[in-house]
């Protein structure tokens, strides 16, 4: 068994609701019995080391997956770097105890250093154990911060949030937050607790639709008169103003936003990567939504199938307060199969209103029973978006005509995103009139709050649809919309980051072929090679498209996204439709399109 990565878990995570450290290990050529013996030895050694450093109340966790296991231990928040060292030392001792050197020379990331060695050798001997325990006790003493723990405990006693990172600690959220450097923390009695409070926070995760759902929810909350902060893959915003640009869908972005005292309500995009690497930034929120679960990024951090990905996404629901709501997609098989297992009250959303009047296939979700028991749901009923509370309480929030980004229902994925946003907004106390106003406010243009997603425009007699779709599930949804738009010819700009495996790239090409495009321009993404050679990703996409039936003369290549858009514009003629999937160079691409745009649709 080979150790792969050792890291801190700073908040609620896939393995536990407590902070700690995790070590991912892979089985290699070890059989099942050998793997279980090694895991059992790790448990024994980790327990010994935790007790030796005085952490008798900390717990151990094991999550097995097809090719390995994640081995974790909980730890005090003021000693998480030392916790990774304890975990690595326990692994090394376990390997030596079993008389193997399989882990020798492999690398860990104890303190963020990918070159730090995971010790092996004679780690299993009594003398080596005592030496390791002495070293780890000293490390705990160097890292510990009693003032941090005192502030955390005081925040809990006052019923307000607490979070910290390597530089600062915060009590309260948004407009009620107070933040100090770690080395300048006040004693709890010196904090003006009357001025500290939390704000409503919603988390949004899923494979696709996260950013749009965040923006719809934020628009609703803004329409209710609140200053709203958001984090997304595009950046951090407060009150509609961009604070920082870039991917801030992880815990770092969440902490930055929640320390901003202008913010009266927050909606946080919560991506898989940050959740698996570190966990949630805060572990108590008013609402959390899971938009859908589909194959993307499988294989990282021990998440190798849809079931594991669904478990990962549903971690956000564990943070929902007892009177909050988990807003879940009843139409998604993976979410529907697992969503009722949590403790948070559920608001289901569905594009099929009939689901409220019958038991779903396989009995996964019976909305009829859910509503009869007093539960909440958000439904598309005909052309109306309806909030149902219990068996008898139904309120029409908006018509499809009042949801511009749905294009009258043709973009059904955005209808689903709007249903999720209604569920979140209801959990955060927004009135129905604010829901309608917020849904209407997000329009199909680059100035109204949803840049780069579902832009449909007229250009010199032809149309261009610009979107961020970047995996088979998302692309299939956009193609379903695009296929319904009248066009003489159709062109697709297609590309992908290099961190997907070959099978995922081929699946993307097959999803693209469903459009039956007359031309495909394969773009390179130089800033997103992520270990691949230039040209490698386009070559895999090309081979699969040719296998599907695309002719070689229908293919083009571009070195960048902007060049791909230029080629598409040169090819287009009146009556055509260009489906432009743009990921990194959106602003530059939009500048080219705006030079020829005659209007938004």
C-alpha cells in the first residue's frame, strides 16, 4: 500500500464533522487481507500516538474506496499541521509493524510541503515510538494556541460562528463578524459579544448549475433589501460589486467573504475540490442546495464513482441548522437516493409536478408523502414555478415568462436552477415578491449578473450561444437547448482541461456529437494543460469525434479560445448557430462578439 497525499482537514468533511488530518493510501498490489491488516495496524499506531500526545478524546476514521482508503484522525484546530505528522508517523509505524517497506521513500504533504518524506525504517520499534512521541509532543507545544481555543469555546457559548485560518480568527459572520490576527487574539471577556452575530448563509454545490443558482439566490435576497455577498468560480462579490476575480468556490473564498462586515446574507458556491481537500469553511448554515450529481473529476481524493461523489456533495447538508433546509434535486437519481438520509429537513425541487402526486420510480422520493407530512417542495407545474409547503399550501412564485434565462422553458436546466434558488431563498426568509423580482432580474446579457452562462445573441444574421459547459452532463443540457434553436448550420467550439482522464474526454466528445454539428473547432487551453502535453487533449477529442462520424474536413483547431471564436465568426453566415464553450478567456471572447452583436435574445 502506497501513501499518496497527507493534508489537513480544517472543517466538516467527507469523513467527519471535526477538523483533523487525512492520509490517502492506495492498495497497489496488496490483496484485500493485506490491506485490512495494514489499516488495522494504522488504527493501533494512530491511537497510541494520539494518546501519547494527550489527545485521548480524538477519533479515527477510515473511508474505503475501490483502489485504496482515506485514513483520518480528528485533532484540535490549533495543531493541524502536527496532526498530519502524527498520521504519517502512524502509517510508517504500521508498515514497519507488518514487516514491509512499501511506504519507504514515498512522499507526503505534512505542512504543505509536497517533498516532505513520510518516515519509515524502524518506526515500529519501542525506542523509535518513544522518540517519535517526544518529537510530536514538542510539535504540539510549538503549534498550540490556547487563546484560539478559548475564543472558539466562547463563540460556541454565545451561539455564534467561529472560523480561523493560518493568519486570522473570526467570531460571527458578515455584518456581525469580528476578526483578529492569530497572534493578537483577545481574551473572551474583552470581546463585545453584543456586537457579534451571524448572518443567513446558504451553500450551493453540485456538478453543474452551482454558479447560476448562487446568482439567482443572491438576486432574490438583494430584492428583499439585503446586501448580499457571493463566492463563485468567477470571484467574490458584495452587493453586486466584484471584490476579487478568480475561482473562489473553496473555503478560502468563503472565509474572505464572511469576514466582510458589509454582508447581510451570503450565498457560497462550494466546489468538490475544496470540500475534499479541506472541508467546509463553516459548519452551521441556514440552507444548502445540491443541484445534481454527474461524472466529473472522478478519481481524485478517493472519489471514484457517482455514489462517492454524491456522498461528497451531500456533506453540505450536514452543516444545515436544525430549523434550516437542505434543498435537493428530486429528479437526480443519486441525490434522490441519498437525500433523505440526513438529519436536515429537506425541500425537494423537481421539473415534474406529477412527482408530487405519485411515488417516484423505485420509491426514491415520494413527494406526495413528503408534502403530506408537512414537508416543502418547489415544483414546475405547467408554466408556473410553485412553492409548496405541506399538502395544502401552494404559492405560485413566478411564471416561466418571468425567468429570462430559461428562454420560455427551453433552457430547462436553468428552470431547475431557479427552483433550487427559490428553495434556498424560502429557507432564508425571502418573501414571494422578492423571489419573483430576483428571478426576473437575472437576464441574458453580460451586464445583468450571470456572465458567460447561457448568453444567446444575434450577430449579423446568425446567432451565438456562449456557455461555460465543461463536462458531459452540462454539455448535454446546453445541447438540449441549442438543438431546439432553428439553424441552417451549427458550429461547436470544444475543449477541456487536462486534469480529466482519457475516458472523460471521450465522453465529452460523445456528448458534443449529439448536436450533430456541421463544424467543430477544437480549442487548446494553454493555462489548463494540468500535466498534459500541448495538443494532447484536442487529439483525444478529435479521435472520438471522428469515430462518432464527424468528417475530418469538418474539424478545425485553434491555439486559444479567442482564436477559436475568431474562426467561428469567420465561418458563420446568416441562419447559423454558433455554440461557443468559453472557459478562461470569456472577457476577450465577449469583446469580439460584441463588435458584431446586434442584440440580445
